[in-house]
C-alpha cells in the first residue's frame, strides 16, 4: 500500500485493517510505504519503533526533500 500522508498514520492504519493478503508477491514483505515530513516520532506514536525511515535528501538535492522521508511499515 502506498500513501502520501493523507492523515496521521494511526488513523491510516485502521483504514487498512483487513486489506492485506497473507502472501507477499514482491521482494519486500507486504506493508505500507508512506511519504511524510515533520515530527514523525510524535505522529507515528506506538508504530514508530516498528517502522523504517528513509531520508529522501539522500536521493534528491532539492530543498523540498530536506525534511521528507519514506516510511516503511511491514504489515504483520
């Protein structure tokens, strides 16, 4: 599932319950890829330690990406 931060992550998580199949068809296990900036620790709350964060400034030089991250949450 891919999202562009349409709402806070805990709410988005509840929207997706029951929408994943148990079998993964890709190299990466089923989960959520979430584009987000700002204070992620506060927003992700109890999910924060279960996520992987990838800084987009590593891949893009434009100032817009300085605070943006792709967040991966593996669905279990």
